[in-house]
């Protein structure tokens, strides 16, 4: 069992009792100094010749353990709590995928879009069954392909049907994703409950049309919907124009990173299918849990009891040398 690192207390006022610790230490040091001074003044007594003097360090260790026990028991008395990860019971995930022409680049095999579709399928299939999932595609415009649903197999089928289009409208993709959240079915047990939502947006390009992505990200922030962006592809990606000429389509990391930052989400980058799977796995572990306060009084009470037992054993060891 490990000690929690980030603590708060349900009864923080009880921590004032810790002020007794420096008082006790001061009294002990004064008593030790007074005893040593008294012995120097009187010399060794006849009793000292019969009972050997105990090593000072043993007494210090016993007292230190007693003080540690007092400290940890006081912390337990204040009812400590710490944030722990627990599985979310409900959430809505909007998967937004760029289907612009640049996603045809073959710097990721077989091409950016096909590889992205496979990874997105695995991501959706790995989400908890109770999560609602929506699908949005964006290119020169944006469309909600699948409204929020718990039927993850339906979302997977829609992902497989995605086709290439022209243009890139990241901002429109975000706004459409936010609109899809208005269609989330209410919780039958608590219709008024606010269900947490996240947008997972994959793209390789820079906004070419529609509303700007920066404003869309700020709106997502206002609605408390963080965006996890994935910049997918390599700087050396190219596509073949109908004329046969090559057109460079490098990934634009800056805009996607800004979207994540402005929305309160997190930015990722992946240059191949393997890295993309790792990114989706990390996002899945993030959106699948939430921080919940958990009281850990028993942990500190247990440490306090352990220190008390060790202190008692030390005092018993000292006493055992007396006849």
C-alpha cells in the first residue's frame, strides 16, 4: 500500500493538534538536557554501577516512533481524502474525422484516411458500453454522420463508410460536434444530470474554409467540452493531383495544438498507424475514468498503529534490561 500524494481533509481543523508535536519534542529535548546536566553534576551513582547505562540512541528511536505515531494518527483523525480514478458511469464521446483530400496521402499505409478509420473503429469498440458515441466528418464543410448512441457497432459501420472530400473546415467540425451533443439521450434515472462530453478530433491539415478553429475551441471551452486533437501524418506527405503533379500536404501541428489548448484538452501527434493506436489508447484511458474523492483514514490509522507498535517494542526492549 502506497501513501497518497495529493491530500485534502474532511476535518482540516483537527490538524491544529499537530502543533503539540513541536511542544512534545521541545519538552523531550529539555528533559534529556536536564538529565545529562544532573548526571554530570552528581557523577555516576551506585545504581549506575549495578544497571548499565542504556545506549541513548535506543531511547531516541523509541521517542521518534512515538512522535511519528502521533502525527499519522492526527492525520487520520482529520479524515484525509485523495482523488482516485474510477470508471465513468456515463459520458459522450464525439469522434470527429477529417475526410479532406489531403487524407489520401500515402505517407501512412495504405493512406491516412484508411489507417485513421481502422484506429477509430478500435477506439470506439474499446469504449465502455454505457458511453454514447457520435461521429462527425469534416472537409470543406462538416456533417454529423451518427448522432450520439450506445450502439457502438452502428458508429463503427459509419466510420467504415467515410469517403474523401475536398477542403478542410476544422472549426465547422468542432461546431458540428458541439451541436451533436444536444441530441444526447437523457439519463432515465436523472434526466437533468449534466453528462461529461469529450471531442476526439483527427486531422492532418489547416483550416481552409468555414468558421475559424480558434473560436470554435473557445466555444467548446465555454461548454466544458475538452477537445483531444490528433495531428496525423508526416511533414513529407504528398497527394497526386488529377494532372499527375505532386502536391505537398504536410501536417499542421500548430493549429491542432492551439485547439486543444484553447478548449482545455490535450494535443497528440501520430505519424503511423502504430502511433495512432497508442494515441487512441491513451485517450480512451483518459476519457474512461474520472477523479473522485476517496477517504483514506484507514491508511493513516494503519501507519499510526504500526509506528505505535514499533515504539512500544522499543520501550519494552529498554525495560527488559532491568531486573
